[in-house]
């Protein structure tokens, strides 16, 4: 049985997808009122940093998860998916879009640095 080797980019993408799954589990627990233990709260912080999400996202995401769980409106569900794709969207797609967004930002910043250094 041949084993397919993954590229570094694929490995990183898989790690982000896994981290997003862990984050979603912790958000769901928070939304059910199950308090997180100290090491789990630390894990939330680590996951937020790894996913490139601001620290204030967790409480907001817990509320959003509760709203999604309680809503029966298809329109509201689509709205929540649009606002919180990291919570309710397809994880791999979110990770790919996040990676592309970060790469685009890096290119823009490099172009700005180059433009500023040329103007000196």
C-alpha cells in the first residue's frame, strides 16, 4: 500500500483544520454552559492564536453557537454561517480561504515596504 506524501502546505492546512475542530468543540462546550477547566481555557487561547483569530472571539463565538443551536429559521442559519464561517462553515474551505487571505496580506505588506524603501 503506497503512502502519499503531503506537501508542507497540506500539512499546515490539515493542522489548521484539526485546530479548528478542537476550537469548535470547546466553543460548543461553552455554549452548553459546561465551564472550561484552566488548561482548556489556555488551550482556547493557543487555538485562537494558531487560527489567527483575536482573543475576544471566544465569548462571541460561544454566544453565536448558542444562537445557532436555538434557531429554526433557515435565513438566520445562513446569516450565522456568513458571519461565522470558522464556526459553521466547512473547515477545510475556511482554512484554505484563511491561508489565501494571509498570503495576500503578506504580498501587500511586502509591496508597501518596497514602495516606501524606493521612495527614500
